[in-house]
C-alpha cells in the first residue's frame, strides 16, 4: 500500500486499529473524544500512541487519529479532491485494503476519556 511512509514500512506495519472514546457533555451539548492507535507489527498488535481530548462528534475520532498518524510519520498526507489535510488520511485506500479497523466506545464520565 503506497500510503505508508518509509518509517511504517521499516517497522513492518501492515494494519492499524483505531479506538475512539467519546463523552457527551450534557450541560453544554458538546461531544469530546480521545483516540488510541495500535499497529500490526510483525503479526503482533502494538499500541503506538494516543491523542489528547479533542472536540468532535460522530466519527471525528477517525480524523483525529489520521492527523496523529500523519504528524508522527506513519502514513502519507494524500490529496483528496481539493482537500489536502490529515482528515482524509487515505481512509478509502486503507479500508479497501482491510488495513484499518476502528470502533468507538461511549463513556458517561469525562475522566473515562
């Protein structure tokens, strides 16, 4: 897959898992999330990083994870139409090649992010 950087190829990364954790702030109606990123390295799932609390609802945790992967040198930042930012992070290519898996957990307390 051409979206991986040399760093990811040298580490023998073949897939990523993104775990999103969301919290809904009832008093103001805002949603926040954190992400936890793992990589399949030589056939073993390894935690490679996480993000701080960010504002964003729905699947925005995927955008945050994509930006983190780009900023930390694991995947290339590829243009998508007129957009050129980490929010795209080759989502289509990764999903088509079964190289990314994601899931989300909603929590009731902010401290559980």
